[in-house]
C-alpha cells in the first residue's frame, strides 16, 4: 500500500520521486553546460532518443519523452536549426508524417558525450548498488503499470 497515511504531501513517495527527477534535471543541465556542446538537457534527451529509435516520428517521440506536441516541436525546431536533426516525409497508416533522423553531427554529439553522461550518472548514484538499481527498476515498472491502469479506468 502506498504511503497515503502520510499527513503531508512532502512526506509522500510522490514528493520524493518528484524531487529526485527535478534534481536530476538540474544536474544534467549543469553537466551539459560543462561539456560545451551548446544544447540543453531536453535537447540532448531528444537527440539521444532519436538515435536510439530509428524512423521515429514526432507523436512517438512526444510519448517517449513525455512532452506535449508543441514542446516536442519546439525542441525539434531548435535541433533542426542547429543541423542536428532532419525530417524525412513518409506515410504511417495512410497519414503523412515526417520521420526524424539524426544528422552525422548530431550523432557525434551523442556518441562523444554519452560516456561522460554515463560517468556523471554513475557518480550521482555512487551509493546505490546494482541489486538496488534492479529493485528500483522493478518498483518503477510497477508504479507505471498501476498508473496506466488507473488512467485507463478513469
């Protein structure tokens, strides 16, 4: 049972998770600034996601990065202006969509900086061992499943 008996929001697991996520975003932003790659944390995440998912289109990207279409479009426009992402038009279910592709320059940014990002994440979680990470993944998946069930029922 989730900690609904807590008297205040700031004592709940929801608050703890939110605080961790916000802290990680701030730290990622700070780390990216030290790498001098001229993109934000959000932009790096989008770039890396497109690298990982060949032939992804904007709606899929929005779902993965959990941003609405207008925010995703804004990020993509910036990455496109920087020459890191390009669009190629195609069809999905008889609908015209554009597939997102990472340019060679964009791929270099991800490949050259991902080891540094991984090292940075390792440093942040230095007090958490692999079995605890596995437990965290399992719990996270349970939270996501329960939330998905709740949303679909509501």
